[in-house]
C-alpha cells in the first residue's frame, strides 16, 4: 500500500513500537475486558480445545551456534519426533467451531 501511495504518513517500526508501549495499563485492561466479553457472547456453548505446538529455533545439536535461545527454560521435547529442541511452544485456545480465541508462547 505504501508503494502505491495509499498510505503517506506511515510510522516506522520503531516509532510504532514506542507509541504502542506508551499506552497506559488501564487502557489495555479495558481493551482486553471488552474483547473477552465479546468472545464470551459469541461463543455461547463455552466449549474449548487447548493445544500446543513447538516453534523450534534450533535442534539440540546446534545449540552452541544458536544466538537466540540458549537457556534451559527454552528447551523442549517433541514427542512425535522423539527429539529435543530449543525455542518456544505456542499454546492455543480454540472454540468448538475452530476460531482461535487465544494464542501465546509458553
């Protein structure tokens, strides 16, 4: 959109990040409460599925060369592949119809 001049005053990535971090906590809390209430109203069945999947940054054999995650807290195990990895595990909360409610790295 920037290439076609639809957005002329686009913020840089760092400026956007600074403005995002300047938002006060009460505003964030209000925003999350409104979003939570909306999802509760849309999903009257209250049936959810929780799942997780790994996002490996590197395998155990390459940890000496990895510059992002070296600590033991980022070490995980993929049972289906029977191997260890370093990275994150994303947890997702999905409602019965398959709409993602929440996802967070854990």
